[in-house]
C-alpha cells in the first residue's frame, strides 16, 4: 500500500494505491479429497481389534521378508504400502461418512415469505 500526498485537487485527503494479488488453490484440494478412502481408526481403541491388526501386519511382513531382495526399491515400497492398506481395510473397515440432514426446508421458506411481507411497506391509498 502506498499513499501519495499533494493530489492537487484542494483536499486534505491522500490518494492511496494498492496492489492486490489473488491466488486460487481450490482445484488441487478438491481433486485430492475424493481419491482417498478413510479408514475407521477408532476401532484401534478396542483391544481385540488392535491385536488382530497387529497379527495381520506381522503375518504380511513375514511373507514380504521371504521375497527376493533384488527387487527395485520403489516396487518394494509399493508392496509394503499395499499390504498395510489391505490389512487395515480387512481389520478396521472403512469410515462411514455421516450425511447431514438438509436444514433449509419448506417451513423455512414459509417463514422467509412472512418476513418479507411484514417488511414490505403498505401501499399508499
């Protein structure tokens, strides 16, 4: 922001110039939001499910240790990631998103119409 004195128009105000820059980053966030599946991590608070998940993970990693070590690092990482995801889906399940009830209904529209009618000035006769 910058102010300029002496506008030359016989006033005591200062001219102000502002540079505004907008950034929109909505597209990237929206694309990432719909790709993921959310796991129900609250089930890990239950002792039985936590132990079952630990056993499942150790079994899957024991199977991975038997594989060949000559594989590419990125391929090994993909195997580890897929094993963790599949065992979590099997033991924990997916998180069910709660659909919120639509609150603006016909009753609200009726109240809005009543309010508009009350605020409307009476016709002069």
